[in-house]
């Protein structure tokens, strides 16, 4: 997963948290290192100061007890045999009497001086020295090389840098590993959600048995899914039971009406009444069949019939089938279908969706209306439409026509149950099709954007959702596709 989508790791909350902790610990390490460095530096400085001051006191005592000649001899011996400190002894006139330093500052007290190195002239040596005026007018200077302090400083900063690099590297690696583990758990939940969307209501989030936060969350989600599945199954069973329970007596009622109609051939009034009752019974039966079909589609159980299909051929076949019907109604049906366009879906359901849209256009437009069925490929995206130049649908009603049983006022005198476009919406959502109702200036345009192609059929089976909007919500005059949400 990490190698497939590396940048996804860096956008996780766990990786950001790991970096935050790394920054905090690195800052703490810098502060702690500064304290250690300051402590070590002061300790070395104090040791150097103590050695130099102690050496000056010894030489001063030697002058007081043994005299100037013995002081000169002692300084010369210390230069030869001791070698750990540097000396410069001068008389009252400033003439050099003994010592390893070529010269010394005339200022009394502490001073840092720089002298050339005989072994490496390009790199001068720095010394910390203290000059003191003795009782006989002599000036004695004792100093120590600052190289050890510089070496300690260099070693400390080098160690600090490498420590920070190692620490940040380990923090980065830890953040990647934690994020990868985090994403695996999130992806497991996302996969389960996608399967639920597909209609596999038995899918559940896998548990690892660690009883951590993710396991507890997954267990809670699984309990919620169990409850939702039970409620849905109960509701579906109740709806099916009601539909089937009512269809049976309604079927028997229709049979009895048919029998009564045959026996009422000689009574025109009775025959007319029975025909009206038969029509109402057929309408009720069609309504129950449509409701059951919509429920079946919305449940996602129809994805088993998905396959690669010739969408262009499907559109041409349905358009040809309705061309005669439109002509009989005094209307013109034309088809503008691009060839060899394919899609992944259920051919029967897509045919029914298109047929309902065409039938709706034929049924609710006056004579002389022109109806156009189109299917085009717009930069790799299939766009279909059923458009007419009839009276259209008012703006305030376009967002409602996909609701069940919703019918426009001008459509109430005509036969129908208000479920045709609800069935169209259910099929569109199952196939990941974005469906839009718009003004055709004049008339109504039903636009279908086939979001996924054959090569993306896995995504079609788990659509993110569909939004039905009206042209009133759109800022574009003709086509407005809304991202699935």
C-alpha cells in the first residue's frame, strides 16, 4: 500500500502527529544538548583557569622564597619537562628571560591570543593566558591551548547533528509505519462501506482481536450494521409481505371482474363500470410491481447482472422501438447516437431507464413535439440526453419529479402512478449515473452523465452517490454535472 500510494501516507493524522512529536523531541534534545554543552564548557574553563592561577601562585611563591634566578631556571625547566602549559617571563624592561611563548600581552589579567603554529603555519593556535606583575617588577604570563575546548565544541555539535538526523529519520520511519498501519485499518472500514453500498449487506469490518481503539470502533460499526441490516430486512420483508398479500386478493378481484364482465355483455352500464374497475385494478397492480422493482434496484441486489454492453446499440434499439409510438401520437422522435460506445452495467435496467424517459416525454408533450435521444462521448465521458421542445417542467418542480408518486398538476388527468422517474433515478444511482433535469429552452432535457467507463467497472459497482438537481440550481444554460457525493 505504501509503495502504491506513498503520498497518501503523508496526509494522515498519525504521520502529522509523529512529525509533531519528532519536532518536540528534537527541540527538547537541542535544549538539553545546549545545557550539557554549557555545563561541560564551564567545567573545562574552570579547570583551565584553576590550573593557570595555581601555576602563577607557585611561581610567585618561588620568587619570594628562592629569588629571581631560581624563578628563571624553574620556568625554563617547566617549558622543557612539563610541556602542558605555555610560559613567558620578562624583566621590568620587557626583555624576555624565559618561556615557550614568543611574546605576551603587556595587559595584565586574562587575554586570548593567537600565535602561529610552527608545525602547521596555515592554522594558527589560540591560547588563553593570564599575565601578572611580580614583586620585583618581572612580568610572568602563563597560558593554555584552547584547542581541547574547540575539539570538545566540534565533537559536541557533530554528535548533536548526527543525533538529530538519526532521531528525525527514526521518527519519519515510525510515522510512515504508524500511518501505514492506520491506513490499513481505515481501508478495511472503507472496503466494508463500499461492499455495503454495492448491496452486500452481510459484509462486516474485520477485527484483529487487539481490543484497541480501532477494534472497538470496528465492533461498534459492525453492531450498527447488524442493527441496520435487521431493520432493513424487517422493513423489506414487511413491504414485500404487504405487496404480495395485496397482490393476491387484487388478482382474484381482477379475475372476478373479468368473469363479471363476460356475464354483463348485454348490460352496457354494468360493462362500463366493470371496465373502469378493471382499469383501476390494473393501475394498483402496476403500482405494486413498480414499488417492488424500485425496492429491488435500490437494495443493490441487481448488480449481479452487470457486464460489458454496447451502449450505442442499446440506445438505438430503444429509440427505434419508440419511434413508431411517437409517430402514432403525432410527435417526432430522432436519435443522435455515437457508434461503438461501451459501458459496464445491466442492459435490461438501462433499457428500462431510457424507455421510461422517452415514454415520459411522449406522454406529457402535445402533438407536433420533437423528441431527441442523444449519446455522445465528450472527452472520454459519456453524456446522454432525452430532450423535447414541449411545455417543459416549472423550475420549482424539477427537483421533485424524481420523488415517488409525485405528479405535476397538468399530468393528473392522465393515467400513471408517478413512479416512472423514481425508477429512472434508482437505476441511475445503481449505475453511478449523474441525472439532471434541465430547461431545454423550450421543453425539458433529461441529461445522463455516465461517470465511469468499462475500464472503471469496479468503481461503478460502488458509486459514491448521485445527486439530482434542477437547472435552476445550475449556472450553465445546458448541461451541469455535479460531482457525486
